[in-house]
């Protein structure tokens, strides 16, 4: 709260660092900042965000509450085997290799500087209050995002939200197309400053539609993975499809994936609200 940019800096550090001090080819990189705040950067192909979130909550809670620390700040327990002293590795790179590394470093730096990232922590209310209104917190946020985008761009757009398909063996994700007709109706009513009861009714209808879309995606009734499979088959058999070419070329202007906290029962955010970030 004293430094509004602190979370921005933290986000940049977790996302890309300097561009050359993160191991993007590894399953995940554990990042520890000089002030002791830590986080991770996860490579996406092997798992989705809830997997890492589950592991993270398990690790940070068991480290404090189960394993613990001594009064001097060191870990509980005793050293069983003395670790070997570190040895500095020395590399002998030829000049062409060094030139290539330097050009890659410059490109990585340019990519990092092009990232516009701002993290805000809203303390007015949270998902607990939203639930008392009998509205899904996820649906509520989706409606807010659609309203914000419409006010900014003056139009609606194709919107992506990921849904887990872990009900199925080796299931990963499916797409929830969260910009629906009911969502648009609610946004237009908000912009027209319609009657409050009318807006409430439209909001509840849009939230219910979103929940149904999310539920369909989770249970294998989504369309985007099916379309992708049809695309792969069309390429395999060498048959072009104007329909697939059109629907798969539409740009996703908004990507709204989110991973809620409390993937485990170990993190009590009511008791420890400061452990979210």
C-alpha cells in the first residue's frame, strides 16, 4: 500500500526477470527476491496453473506449520550429510557463440520492456461478499471485464477463459467463450443506465449463462477443443475447410484465465489475508 508499484515489480520479476535469469525450458523456476518475497515461473506445456497453485499452497503452509524454523531463522532438524562446497563452472565460448548470446540478450530485453503489467489489489470486498449476493465470483468478474472492455473499446470481442477438464483422464483445458448474448445485454443495460431491478435481473441471467457455459466446458461439452481436433484431422487428410479456417482465425482480444486461491484446505485466507501475494 505504501508503494503502489511494488506488486508491478513483483509481477515483472516472476514473469520474465531480466529475460536471461529465468529457466524458461524447465518445469518451473523458483524465484526468491532480495526482500525474501518469493514466487515461481512455470512452463505451461506439462501442467496447468491449478497444479502449480496446489503444490505452492502445500509447500508454503507445510514449511511454516509442519516443518518450522528455529529462533535463529534456520530450518528445524539437523544436517545428515555435509553438502559439498560449490564449484564455479567455467565456460569457453567461441566468438560466434558469444555474439549470438549477446544478440539474443538484446532481443529478450526488448521483449521484456514491451510488457505492460500492472497488479492491483482491491480491498473493498471479495468473493465472500459476492457469494452472499448469490452470484458466482467468476461470473461476476467476467461481467466486470466485459463492461470494462466495452467502455474502453466501444464494442464486444471474442473472449477466452480456460476451464479445467480434469474430470477426464489426462484432461487439460477447454475454452469458455464468456462473451455471451446475455452478457452483452447486461453491459448495454448498464451503459443505458437502466432501472436497477432490470439490471439486477440481467446480471443474474448473464451469470447463470456463464456458469452453464463453464459447466459444459468442464464436462466435455465445449466446442474449441473439438474444433481444434477437426483442424488437425483436416491437415492430416489434406482437406481444407473454409469453415475451420474462418472460425480458427478469429482473434481472441481478451484472455481472462484465472486461478482461484485455496486450491487446498491448508490456506485460510480469512485468518491470514496477507498471504495471498
